[in-house]
């Protein structure tokens, strides 16, 4: 559905990272981890398309929807300028989210950069607390770690420049985490850049661990109509072949076994 | 309430608002935003005889007041369209007036799709021949930019179906009137225009085109004046009805097309920013007519006042 939503707050977390809270009772009531909202930014007059954002957090009782975003282009720069009281058209919740973990599942969340926004609701609602492996280019790009700790998820950090935590890729932390989780019913949930997600997917397939990955694509309609945001997935009728799947509709979350890595 | 009944040759619609092929999926994608049976017609994304993967990614780029796309006609193929619950069976159940856009690589492909659809035509109001897609090498635009080829494909499809036939014209020609006439001569009941206009956009940091196909079709408000001009020129040339489209995002935009000579209009790219755009435009047309004390939409079709040159 499409709702007119009032901006309640819109603040800078740090650097280029921002958090906007909408009054959006219809979306907050239904949203699941991994789904997204498709936002029309009212001040973008000569740019006609909406912008998709992961749902970071919701408060169904108060009707709140939180989106955490990075200023990366004109759309997000305009979004960052919206004052409280501004009204946006917000479509959502869109797409297929993550499979929620059950009581036995030990969730291993793996996030690259602001991918940590998309996996937060999993941590908040997981019946059994797991761990967040958070990767970023450098310490300046680490966000939301404290919030995960607040909901009972310890955070292990990897940065490419080694400024915080392990120097290297977050996938290296995953190998360790999988070894530690031996004997537990581990389930890996990923969100981040495509290269990281593909490495994650392949590793989990090799280790025979279930994994779901949220792919980030530029989108156009956000409803499955235009076929602009497609992702290569294995063709069910012939597994060595691929077909294009609409990430806004069949995704953005895919099982590691569904994706085509060729 | 003005009379919005729209007569397009053999096809009568309850109102003049349709969706432009490729921008509304197969209807099901939008049923949660408004009842799609409210539209004059739903024009579905192009159907070929085969399953089609379309073009590589990236497929769209946003530009000033518009967008480029090179989706490449990804689609389920005619058999799946006819029988899978997501496609035609859904449209029938939703009570939508459905127009099926068809394409192929050879003339026989167009005929094959037309025959299959005609054989199971329950719920199908008309066929729209796509000879104007700029993003597939074979078929598509090759037929749309040569009046001789256009006549051949339209005549052949005409023999393959008893359904009302719409020919969707390409704007990428010098004299649109010739193509409109060719479609009429070949037996098309209706013409629709315009399809997208080829364009290009380059990322100045990577030096790469912003679309994998290098070029893509430009749509959105940026192309509206071109579309109005071409609808005007085409409508003047033919006696069959015209469906106008190209950058329509408000009722006022739609009225311009009616004045230029369109009997019906299609909303396309505007749907991406506002899924309810087609029904909002429909309500706006009604309000505009009431506000101008015009009892019937047909009264304004082609009524642009042109001062004669002395």
C-alpha cells in the first residue's frame, strides 16, 4: 500500500549516515525484517522515481517506521534535508523479508556497511540471541553496533583498513563464527554489497549452513511491474541455467541456494 | 459527471484511461493500490511466443524529468500468460478490460501470438502490436521504422485475429503521418503512440553508459511535448481513433492529448512514482470536464484551435 507519512524526526547518526522516523501505522503493523519501503522524496522535483530503503526498525504500537540511510546521491541528500513535519508518500512494506528464526535457531547476522539497518529487526525479535558480524571500510562506516548490543546481540567487527576490530573482510569472521556455532542450529542472515553476499552465500553452501541474503538493487516501480531490478537466480526447471527474478517482488531476500553465482 | 464512454472503432471502453505497456506489469502488481477494473483498459507488458530473459543489468537510469529503460521485453511467453494464474486468469477474475501487447522477431511470431490469444480470447478486449520497442534488435523497431515492413506485419496480424487491433507506433521516424496511414491501410482499427525515444546517459566517473544496453528508451514528462506533437500529426492524417501517451502525469496533461486528437490516453512512467496515477488522472479528467461544463469527453477530441495561415 501507499501511505502519506509524516516525518517525526530526521537526524544525523554520524558522518554521512542518517536516521529518519515516519509516522506510518499501516506499515509498522505489517513490516517484517528484510522488507523495504519505497519513498517519494517530495523535494526531488525533476527526479521522478522513488527510492527504496530497508526497514530498519518499527514500533507497531506507536505506529513508527525507522529508516537508516547513507547520503549517497541526490535522492538521499534531499531526504536528509527533510524537516520534521514534512510528508512523504511511502509504499510498503514491499518485498519478501527474511525467514524469522525459531526458538532453536542460532542467528548469525552478517552486515556490510549500512546493511546493518536491514538485519536489525531480526536481532530484535529473535527468540534465541545470536551474534552480529559487522564489516565496513573503516571505523567511520560502522553504524548501529550499540543497538544490536542493547537487544542482546554481541557484535564482532571487521574493517578493511583495520581501524576497528579485525583487519580484513567480514567473511573471515564468519568462518570463525561458524566453527564456534558447531552443534548449534546456525542460520546466516546477510545484507551488504553484492561481492560480500556472494562470498557469504558460497561459504554457507559449502559448509551446509542455511543462509538468506538481502540484495541491494536500484529499483524503479518497487511492485514487480517494470523488471528493472532483476537478480540472476537458478532456474528451477534446469538448475545449471539461470533466470532473472524481480528483487522488489521475489526478493530482496533470497536463499543462498536460490542465487546464481556464475 | 461527464460522459467518459470512449469509442475506439470496434472497441468501446467505459473511460479513456489505460496503462502503457511495460509500466503496469500484468495488472496483478497493482490490484492492492486500486481495483484495476476501474480503468478503461489494462495494457499488459509485451507477450512473445517464447519466454524471454530480457537485457542485462543495469536496465534503467533516471535522468532529468524522465528515465531511460532497456528492459528488453522480459516476459513469460504466450502459453504461461494464457494459463498461469498470475497473468490472464487473474485479469479475468479481477474484471479488467485487458489489451495484450504482442511482439516477435519475425512476422510469423506476431501471428502465432495473435492466433493463440484469439483462440482463448475470453477477457481480452484487443491486441496491441508492438513494432516500436527500441531495445530489442530483431523485430520491434525494425518493423516500426519502415512503412513497408509495418504494413506487412499489420496485414498479417489482421488475418490472424478477429479482435480489435491497435498498432503502437514508434516516434523515431521523420514523418509520423506516413506510418499512421500505413497502419490504417493495413487494417489496424486503432493506432497508439508514442513509444519511448532512444537516449543515452553516461556515468562521468566510470566513463561507462549508465545502461548495459548502452542506449535506452526515454520516457516521462521530458517527452510529453514530442508526444503531443506526434499525436496531433498522426490524428490529422487518419480516420481511425488514436490512443495518446508519452509523459502523461496529470489530468491536465491528458486533456492536452485529447485536444491534440487522442480519443483515449495511456499513463506509463507516472505509475512508478504514484501507483494510483491512472485512477487519479481519470478522476481529474472528469472534474476538468465538469468544471468546463463539457458533458462528454468526445466533444473535445481534436479540438485544438489552429489559426489558419493567411
